[in-house]
C-alpha cells in the first residue's frame, strides 16, 4: 500500500458510519465499503446467530446484508434513521428471507408430483363427457331451490350447516331439499350413472 493509500485508509477509518454509506452511495467507494464491512461483518453475523441461524447461514446472511448496503446505499436517509438502525433493519429482512427459504424448500422439478397426470384413454374421456351431459340435463329438471343446495353441497363443497347459514334456511330444509333432489337425479340419470351418484 502506498503512503497516499495508507493516509486515505487512515482517514476513512475516522469517518462515521453515515459518511461511509454516503461515500458508497455517491462514488461506490470500495475503501469505504471495506471499512463498513470491517465494522459490521462480525456484528451482523452475531446478530443472525442470536436469531437462531447456523454459523454458516449467519455468515452468508451477513454478507448478503452488506451486499444490499452496497447496492442500495443511496436509499439511506440519515434524517430518518441512524446508520446502525438502517443496517440492522436490512439484516432483519435478510433473516426473514432465510426463515422463509428454510420453511419452503425450493421445489424439485424432477419430483413426480409436479408431472401432469397422463391423459385418460379416449373411451374414459367419452364416458366422462356423457356423464357430465347427463348430470347437467338432470340438474335442469330440479327446482331452483333444489338445484341451489345441490350446487352448494357438491360443487362448492359446503357442509349442510354451512348451506343453512348461507341461505338462511333451517338445517332440516337443507336436508329435505337434498333428499328430494337426489331422488329426482337418480330417476333422471338411469342405471348407467346411478351407481356413481350413490358413491358421491
């Protein structure tokens, strides 16, 4: 290190934290950043460890915090917060990010559960289409009140008590309408689809 560089480094070590951040913001000053890193690297790591992070994770989080300072130094406003408060606010956000990453691991694209289900054979697709058409036609034959409880029960997945609350009708009325609706649906669908309805 040349005498001039030594003199410059010595001068920077006398600057307060806000001045270092300002210098990073204005000129991307590497010497100012190195001094800030020297002052806060271990403190930030210790903060992460106290927050429950493993030492290697804590070190990574501390580095990420200081990298964020390098990138966002111009957002620091000494009128709103001290340099220390600003740095540790960034650190807290990094810690939260780490916790989220730990709680939700990155999905594995090779996981079989992410693969789409295979297309059903054409005869199964045709049978499903015919069944859906038959159900739609049968639903049209119900009264509006009966159709409403069937749609809430089987398409919206509502429990009987929930249907009672949503429609503001007695629970017994809900059950009665469903019973009448199913009688009509069984008669309308015929034996081909009746078994499927009974399994629902």
